[in-house]
């Protein structure tokens, strides 16, 4: 009888400890998630800001070694001559480039001896609805690159662009014919938007409908005010998650069943800090993207209209990795 009581007491105490652990992790995840986020720990300097767009510089790391995905990497003290400029897409927050201390692009670049710069596009509001592809490609991006050249003392640059940031990289290089873009790394940027799987088929149907309306009525999407195309951050967050609804649901389901795992809960909070805090698309960019990229599929023909100018991809002089 005594052994039974002792076993029951120990089991009850264990369940109580587990319940407290689950409750504590759940409370922190819901009400103190900011304190759990591991992203954005790499120090940087803000070299310039105009109130919306800012330019970051990541100085040399202080550590001699860093851990990245379980691999110990020695930090190189000598710097490569050509700086790397990260050109992000719109709508995402910049945490993605420094999401975890052990999974950080900016830390990796610095550890490998690259002078690392990042253009933070900021958080556009409806006051920026008139910003279009020309604004970013022919105005904001060139201004940021000029400041990188001034700060680094180097004319040749390597540009690293992901998604729409990759398009910005291509469009800028083609439009400006900049001979000093030495390398262009373009990731996840469609060149033929009508050949992108299911989304490509949808774009083809959209092009058919738009062509019919143009022919019958003369109506153009650019006839409307850019204000009507402004896409708030919360809309972009929902849209991003709807691209993989099952995966989004399973992420929260796994959180529930693994609430007792503090490391998992912390990682979930960190990832959510990126996924749940997307920012707005300016209306003018949405207009241009829908018409130039999705409907007219201009890039598939090696050209794209930027404002009143035409950018020819054949004019890209950089070593291209895509």
C-alpha cells in the first residue's frame, strides 16, 4: 500500500511539473513571444535613412568561430575586395536574413570575409502607394548602391537578390547598364511567369481575360489609381500562408503537441516573427507587377518596361548566378 501511494504521488508530481512546463511555455509563446525571438542578433550600423528606406552595414564579427547549422566556421579576418549588397524583396521584414544565430546569411557572409550591406525597404504606408518599379529600380536602389560605394571605397559590387529583390537586381543592372555590378545572385525570381506551375496557369488565364477586356473596352489596369492596389502587411501574411495552408496548419498543430519542448517553442516564436509580420506592397509596384510580369510576361521576351524606359536583360553585364 505504501509503495502504491508513493508511486501515485510521484506520478502526480510529474504530471504537475509537466503541466506547469506546458502552461509556462504557452504563456510565454502567447504573451511574451518577443522575449523568445532569437532573430536579429547580429550587430549592424545604419549608414543612411530617408524615413522609409535605410542602408545597413554589418561590421566584422568579434568571434573567432561561429556555429552555422552545426558546423563550426572560422571567422576570416581579411576582407574580400568586392562588397556584397543584399537586395531584399518587398513585403518581408529583414529578420529573414538574420533569423537564428546559427542560421544567418549576414553572419555567414561576414565570417567568410565579405563586407556585407543590406537595403531595408522599410514599411510602406498608403502614402507610398505611388511607388512603382521605377521608384525602386531607377531611384531608391541606385541611391543605396552609391552610398555603399562611398562607404566601402569600392566601385565593383556583388548584388544578392531574392524573389522581387532578384527582379530589382536584374532590372537595375539591365536599365542602368552598370559595368561595376560584378556579380548578380538572383534567387527565386521568375523570368517566365506563365511557366511557373499552377501559378503560371493562373497567370495565363489572367492574361487571356485581360487581353479580352483590353480588346473590347480599351481598359488598362494602369488607368486606375495606384492607391487601390495597396496591399497591407496583414493581407500579404494571409496570402503567403495560403500558398501552403496545410503546412501553416501543421506548424501550429505541432506547436500544441510540443509545448513541453522549450527549444521548439522558441524556434516557432522566432520563425513566426518573420512569417507573421510581413509588410505592405505599394500600390504602384502591385500594378506594375500584375501588368508587366504576370499578364504581359515581358521578362520571357528579355525585356521589361520600367516607367517610360525599357530594360533589356541582354544589357546585364554581371556574372549571373540564378
